């Protein structure tokens, strides 16, 4: 299975404020060891903007264990379509880009802890409607715990 991980999945492994989420994320990485894990250049840019050097280094090390994919033209156009259709607010366009990059690379699932903009019914429905309208495959959007 091809799984696209957004930055929230990588950062959750080191979030000591939420031990339950750390544990679920750790279980996720163990359970999905044989899957193809993708992160994007966008993810790397978000990691690079992390203020804490220790956290930035830990997340970078984890990202290096994944396949790093570029932001391609298809993803740029698709992200704009998601925003226009209301799947994700323009104020959170990076979230639309994460989903679009996953779709452009043929991922089966976008994995995220972002329940506010990504892992929610409206986003799933609108993303897959847009994908159907423009000839892209449907994609699942899930939190790490849903894939255990």
C-alpha cells in the first residue's frame, strides 16, 4: 500500500504533550513497515520551519526513511481545484497541497492527525468528487489509528 504522510504524523511521534497519540503513531509505523511511505518536499519545508532544532532534526531523520516526492504541476492544479470546491479553505492551502500531492503520486491513503482540515467527512467527500470530475482515482484520508 502507498501511504502519504503529512507533517502531523511525523511530529506526533515526538509530541510529549499527548502520550496516547505518540503510542498510536509508534504502533502505526511498526504496523506499516512494509508499506511504501511518501513524504513531500512540502513536508520537508514544514519540518525546516520547525523552531526547535531537536524536533526539527528528529522529524528530518524520520522523513529521510520515507520516499521523498516533489510537488508536481498536477498537484498544483489539483490543490487549486480542492480549494475552489471548498474541500479545504484557502487559508490552509498547504493541506490541500498535501492531499493533491498524494493523489498525483497514486497514494492509496493520506495519513494525517489534522482533524480540522484533512481527516474529516467534508474533505473526503469533496476531494473524491473533484478527483472523479478530473479523472483521478479516489483516495482514502485517515488518521494513523484507523490503519492499525
